[in-house]
């Protein structure tokens, strides 16, 4: 009977780690506020356009 050999995962199996710049932009309050405003403007444009 053949034994099953258990091997560890290869490095390619793991997701890439974010860089310092990526971490900074993910946690940047300024960027989040700007994206929030842009998203709200897009939503308002759709709503206003549908009510005319």
C-alpha cells in the first residue's frame, strides 16, 4: 500500500504581500474621504437624472 506523502505549500500558493505604499493608501483617511465624495456624486447624478 502506497503512503501519501504530505508536502508543504509552495511559495506560489500564497497571495502577494502588500507593499508599504499599498498599506498607506488603504488606510489613508484623505483618500477615503475623496472616494466617498466621488461615490456620492455619482449616486446623486443617477438619482437626479432619473427624476427629470
